[in-house]
C-alpha cells in the first residue's frame, strides 16, 4: 500500500488520508458531508506549489440563458398554452 498522507483543514479540524494502491483517496465523511460530495460527484484536480487542490465540478444549467425569454401568446395561461401546443402536436 502506498503510504503518502495528505492533510486538509475543514473548519479548523485537520484530517489525514492515505492513497491506496490503486490511487484511490478516501475522503473523510465530515468533508464529504460539508461539501455535499456523493458517489459519482466529479472532482476537478490541480497541483499548485506542491499542493493538491480539488473542487466539485459544477455543470452550468443548460436552460439558464433561456429563462425569462419566452413569452406566451396574449391572453393565454401557461396551462392553456401547453394544452394547445400538445393537442396540436399529438401523435
């Protein structure tokens, strides 16, 4: 087993972790909880001045740039418009 230890500070609490033979790093539960890291979370990594830095990769919201740009035809509610569109395009 590789015995390279990393220290990190979460709310002034220092912790250690060990790199496994396969390169896996176990992140302590306290850190995972504070940063909302779950199985499948993608971390971006970089090396700066001999330190390994990691942060959660946050994908941009694909719809954000379009929010608030659409306009309903005059006099229709959202439900009425969707009903109209869906009825016209029923399969």
